[in-house]
């Protein structure tokens, strides 16, 4: 498919979702500009014959549409309203951070990460060991303690915490 036809089809798809020609055209223009920016950053030719250029455009279009359709897997029910209320300029959506597009979803995730990071930073790194390897991040900076959790004739359980990602497990 040539670039002109792809862009025209994209405008039709966005138009069905948004129902506002000004927003639709500027939203598509932002997707196109994002594609050019991304390709230049990767030192790729900005032509439609370049499969990576066309794929970048299609992927960004899918991402934007998934955020705009309220009953998509993303579940962002407020973005169209926020866009129509002028909270965002249409051409900026393609460049926007996911946290800005759907803050309700990301607040909880960011808060949990802050708690994990705070818990990990509270651990004294001078007592860190490299005896265990984390299956989640692959790091080997860990702390551990042992505790007798079963009968006294069985070995102690080792509780391990990864200092890289905060993962906890026991052996």
C-alpha cells in the first residue's frame, strides 16, 4: 500500500472514532510527524518503501486508536473527551507519554513502583551479597536472612530480596 493511500485510510479510521475533521486531520498529521521523527532518530530513510517507516506509522496509529476507543483493551474512556475539551493538541497525542494519556491507569502502577523503590533503598547495601541470582532482573546484588519455619530437624528457610528490582523469594 502506498503512503498516500495509507494516510487516507488512517484519516477515515480516526474520523469514525472522533467525528471531528479538525482533530482527525491534526491527529493523523501528528502520527505522521512522529513516524518521521522516530525514523530520523534511528537513521532510517523516511520513505513509504521503507518497511520500518511504514510499520512505525501503522503501530503508532494502532496505539493512538487503542487509546481513543473507550472499549478497547486499553480502556481509556476519557481521552476523546479530554481531547475535545482542548486538554491536548491533536498533533501532540502521538508524542505523548502513556502516563499523560491515561493517568488513572498509571497512577497505581507508579505508586507501587515508588513503594518498591523506597523499600529497596531502605536496605543497607553494605550487607548485600552476590550469592543469589534474581530470576526477574538477572541481578546478583541481594540481601538475605534465614529463619526456622518448619520443625527443627529440617534446614532453615532462606528469604532473599533483590536490591535491583525488589523481588522477594525464598529457598
